[in-house]
DNA sequence: TCAATATATGAATAACTGTTCATATATTAG
DNA sequence: CTAATATATGAACAGTTATTCATATATTGA
């Protein structure tokens, strides 16, 4: 494999890329965040929580599926810092962790030219 | 499973969630987009391409790994509409599909409080 | 046309992940 | 304390996916 005829520009970009490449741990964390929101079942939960805090009962109502599956998904989302949980009596109320979540969803939809 | 004592607010949120839930196909497309950028090896490619168009040779130089692995990853990224490709003689020059890609990466990093 | 180079790709394997089922924990009402 | 309810969780299975290896395709120069 040898260089292309854009050698200079591409080589400069490659150099900059190496110099500015985030460390492995940062990349792993970013990857984990996107992985958490890359499954339809979990995305549905996020789209649902856009409309406000909900306990598991209502999340199940909103997105369908079994209570167990939803609970497992919520655990992953919480571990990834995408949603936060708050106990309220017998219930656990879930909500989006911060405004970045909706912002990212909206960017993705804009990218795909689909309205949400 | 019965409703919680936030019945009214949560029930309203759940109703709105059901009414505004994107269709299955939109959700699948959003999920596929995030899945494409949820692997460290592919994220490295995107972080690299922030610095400009590059051919495969230079991408391999910037992110490491084998040519074959990088090529497979590029195929997925292209299929997902995250990067675009342009033939240039013997080389194929890759670049980010649009500004949304960098914007999403920056949002994720802001969310995680890590600088890139 | 032939050799060299850049990139792509099919198959195989190993690792990962989502769902289900059964069960556990925690909270409240009585 | 006991029963009922809400949520969480461990194990197992099925489906998915990233990497490697070998090879194919495409472009260029001679």
C-alpha cells in the first residue's frame, strides 16, 4: 500500500488526526454511550421519556414489550448515563439524564430527514 | 403491575409518548445510525476524518489496525450514510457525510465532560 | 497486455447482546 | 407481620457482529 496523489493534504490530515485522537478511554466511553442508544427497544424508551418522567409501569405501556425486558433496558440506559432514576414509593421514576439526549436524537433525525 | 401515585402526570406522558412515537422504520433507521458509530474502531475513523478527507491508506495510518478491518468498517459507515466515498484514481477518498456527524460527536463529548 | 498497487469482500470464528423465564428484592397497605 | 405490588436480576439461548485470512476487483503505468 502506497500513498495516493493527494499525499500532501491527506498526510497532513492524518498527522493531525493522530495528534488529536482522543485517548482509548474517552473513545470507549463515547462508544458505550452510542451503543446504549443504538437499539430500537431502547430508543423507544428515550422517545417516550421526551414527554416527561415516567415510572416503569407507564414506560411499558408506552413502548410495549415485557416488564422484564424494559427493566433490563432501563438498567443499561442508566448505567450509560442516558437516563436517571428516582425512587418514589413503590415506583421508580425514570427521566432523561440531560438535554444532550434529546439534542442528539434530534440531530440524528435531521440527518436522516425524518421528522419526530 | 398497577399505576403509581403519579398516575395523572405519568399517564399523560405515556399517552403523548404513544401518540408521538415515531414509526418502526424511523426508529430502525435512527438505531442503525447510532449502531454505526457505537464501535471504538469506527469512532476512531470518524475522529480522524474530522481533520479532512483521507484515502484508506491514510485512514489506516491514522487509526491503526489492518487494511481489511478498516475497509470493512468503512463499508458499514458508508452504508449507514455516516461517511461518503469518492474515487480518485487508484484511491478512494473518504470524508464525513455532513456536519451532523461532528455535531453529534461533540454533543456526546459534552455529555461525558470529555474534551476532544 | 502485464505487473503493481489500492481497495473491497466472502467465509469462518469468537465475542457480544437482547430477550425470556423464573425468581429475588423492596415498598406499602392492612 | 403478611400479602400484594413494583421493579430488578441471574442464567440461558438465539441472533448479531468485529476481526482475520485469503482472495477478488479496479486502476495505473510500462
